[in-house]
């Protein structure tokens, strides 16, 4: 499933006119919300220099804005632009949404709750393992 998901997101991003890598980090910002570039770099396991290039490209597309942190003028916050992102991706996802609903309707509520719990657990597990891996010298 992981490989299929990566390939899907790469194709989706290319259709939208951005790279798959940029799409992945935009997704992190959309899920986690406004944060500093340093925090995004830490979550992504990348250098701040690599994140700067990604943010530059996303900002150029209107998908992210840099704003001064009102609490600390030294910091710059990355603010995901949800409306612009929706405008870019929603037209590309019409069939996906419709077909996903058909797939979803094959399962009863109890099955869906079980699947959701498993996916939540495995996501937490993989995230924890990633943090452990990144801590090792």
C-alpha cells in the first residue's frame, strides 16, 4: 500500500504542477498547521537548507506563506494556504473521491472502525520507529 500511495501522490503532484517531494511536505504543513521551517525540517528529517528550497517553491505556487511570528520577531512561520491548495487539487481528485466513497460503502461501521484503529496504530508505530531510527548515530 505504501508504494501505491507514493506513486499516486507523485502522479497527483505532477498533474498539479509541483514535485512529489514538495507535495509531501505541503501535506505535513496542512496536517500539522503553521510551524517554523526548523520544526518542519525536524519532522521531515531534512536540513533547514533543504526545507528552504521546498518552501520557496511552495510559496511561489501560492501554497505556503511566510509570516513573522507575532510572539518572536526573530522567527518566521510557514502558513499553509488551504484555500489555494484546495483550488489546485480538488479538480484532480473528483474521480478519486467518488470511487473512494464506493469503496467505503462496501464496509459496515464496525469494519470501518476496526480498519481505522489499525491504520492509526500502524501510523503511530511507523512514526515512532522513524524517530528511533533518526536518533541512532
